C-alpha cells in the first residue's frame, strides 16, 4: 500500500535586510501570506551497497505558484538541543516570467546537523520558514515554529558504473552550504521547471521481461525521454510519441541489461539511433570524463560531437553546462558517487541553472525519479555546486561529481565523415567474407579491421567522394568459434573511429543451437538471420514489435541438422526496434534489430 504524502503550511515570515540587521515581518503583513506548501521526508537510502534505513538525509519539497518577483527561501529547524539550525539556505525561486504554472522544488538537508544519527526515526521536526528578497548571510531570528510530521521516502535509484576507473578519487565532503554575503546577487541563467516532463518509473507495473529491461535503474532512458519530450513540446518541427513509448524505445536502443543502467557511450548512441528512427532534426553534443572521442550512431550515419579537450579524464565544465542551458538546449547530466569500493551513478534532466554575479555560488535544478520500484517518487531538486581541486562539478549535498553532460537542440544531425551503408560477414568453407559499402566519404585514409580486438589488416580508402564505394576482405582458415569483427575508419590526420561491427560463428559440425545476430544491423529493407540446428528439430522463428505483437513468421517447420540463413524483407514494416525469437527442442532465444529506411 502506498503512503499518502501530506503537504503542510508553515507560518511564513519575511526578512528585509537593512545594512547588517534583520527585520522580521510577520506573514500576515507580507505579500505572500500563505507561502509554499511543505512536505518533509527522511530517506531510506537503499541505493547503496549496504542499504541504510532511516538515513541522515532529509528532503524538503515546496509546492508553490510563481509570482511576479523572484525571492529566496530559508528554512530553520530546531535540533535536539532546541537550537535553530539552517536546513534550507537561500533557495532561489524564479519569477513567473520563466513559467507561470504551479511548481514544486525539493532540496536535501543533513539530519546530522540536527543531532540525528543513522537509524533514528525522526518522526517530527519543528520548522520555521522565511521568505526574503535578497540572500541571507546569517541565520534569521526564528519566529513561531511549526511542528511538522516527517514522512519517509525510499531512494532506490542505483547503478554500478564500471566505466569509472578505481583510480578516480572520491569526493571529499565540504560544508553543506556555501558562504553567502549580503551583497551576493543570484540570477537565473535558465529555468524550465515543471514544464519539463518527468516520467514516473514504476518497476512493479513495468518489470523486466524479454523485450523490456524494466523500470528499475532506468534513469538513463528516462532522463533522455524527458528531455526529448520537452523539445517536442517546445519546437513545432519535432514530433515524437508519448513519453512512455519514447522511454521504452530508448531503453532498447541503449542496450540496457535487465534491471541495469547504461554507460555514457550506449546512452549517447541510443539517443542518436532514436533520432534516426524517427527522422528528427536534432543534433547531439557532449562533454565527458569517460569518452574521449565522438560517438557514432549504430548505422554510422550520424555522430554526437565531443566538445571536451579530447583527452579522457577531462571533466565537464560549468561554463559549458551553463552555455547549453542559456542556448535553449535540452540537457542531461550523469553524476557519480563512491560507495564502499563501488562507483554508482544516476542520470537526470536539467530544468534550471543559477549563478551569483561573482560566479562563486552555483546551483542546478533537475528532474528525476527517486523511487523507481513503484509509483510516486518524481522530484525536481535543487543542488548547490562547487568546483573541487580536480576541476569537477560536485553536487554538494550528495558528495557526487558530474561526469557527463549531454545536450541536444533542433538542427541537422551531424553526419559522419564516412557514411557507412553496409557492413556484413558471411562464412564460406571456414573463411569469413567481410563486405562493407560507403554512401559517401570525406578525408578517408582507409579502414583498420579488428578480429576479437586484434588488428588483422588495413584496407585503403578513397579520400573524399560522394559516390558509393564497395570494399571487401576475406579472413581465411579460421577454426570453429565465435568471432567479433570491428571496422575502424581512419582520417588522413590519423583520427580513428569505429564505424561498424558484426559477430559471426564459424562451425563445421554443429553441436548446439545458435541464433545469430542479423546482419546488417541496423538495416534498410532487407537483412539476413543465421541460425544453427545440431539435430533434427521443429523450428519456429517469429518477428515481434515493441508491443510484443507478432508481425512476421520466418520459419515454422521441421528442419534437419545444419546452418541456415534467412533473407528477411522488412519493407512492409515501419522504422523502429523489433525482436526475433527462435524456439526449437527446448531452445528459446530472443534478439533485436533496428530497421532504418
């Protein structure tokens, strides 16, 4: 049974700063007599190696209607010794020139500062709220405190990120609030607020199955879906499906394992593939501490532009993040924290960003789902940011650093220097025949071919040409086994990028059932599906769409031992992700392909 969360009213007061003195004005004498409604929660941090029930992390959520003027919110709580302590400090509330609809904003605070330890059930806090037109540099003199019930919230958003090397230093704890002075002036660079969608992840309703990886740890495709849908709402030239359909498609395109997260490379490539499937005029750019080169779509037609220095380990910068928001881009960030020798990460969509006039105070607002196991955990949070000694943007209350920032905007997708039209592999008498075609080439020195991560040959390219080109190579005399081939394109300046890959099985005497990945993949109109039968069996191979509906039957008959190849013509199907399933003598396997016409 879901808990009912109740918002409460505080006695809000106003603080006007005169020189260094505070004058308290009771709420009934201020322009905002009601103030925001307030929800207070204590987090169960189950997104850790050792789950923490009744943690020392609290969260305040404020529900309000934007007003003609911006203002700041400060909240004070009594600690166990009845002394007032700041829990929310100078939270900036933008005016209604940015957005006029009702908003909610959450901020985390430290229960340790109130004398609580891990395992303590807080239950009730005595709170007081202040509204001011300028920042407060000293804790205000509290007025009447309001006892408020503290609910609990399950924070189960988690993920293991092996792309973060163990050598990366964890974040060193800093004061929970930056130091403010009376002269600090905070200004919004961008604020979209609740105009940005926020899909409610619910693994109890959308669990993992053979065609969907589940809502658990789906923060990557969720953040991408939220931002793309915002673009759809803002720009008339962009037209994409509903939020849940977008999320499901992105999850498959990002190659999420069941109940798992995604790497930044798969995140970006999946987004590029989605843009191609729906023929959208959107280009993608990013800064990353994990990826040092551009990321190319599965088809090889488009790429996401890497805008860092080109060196792995370069952290995204505040100025770049700030510029993307100011330019009207939709932006997602991935942040990482260290948990008992394990790196974890989370992806969110950015909804606002602010900075003080001197640049010393920085904050970001973002949307995500804290509770992914069931419905009800969507939040828009405000986080203070500081830059640590490694140049990382650190989310102050989380002790986490931003490792990746991805931005998209309307515009023609960036085309790859070599437009790869086809890359296939076929076995003939223990020889693997590789064939690839390009639709156009720019500054193409040639191609390196890798087998199982080892370079085996170089094939010269054709420089710059708008004419289609065909290339081939035969890898002869191979033993039985599974082989992974990669095609890497090389520019004349030495820059090298992977533009295609394919897996192939060499098998002289079949000993097991095998369903191979179709090739080419992605494909336009036709593709090949190879399967192996070690014994006479009744074989069924069928095609399904994302909804699980059967759209084609390829095989449904008795087959003798052998290796078979099916030529599948998909010209009657629409662009998108499909799954093909093979069943035979107890063997059951599902693979997916991407149709791009």
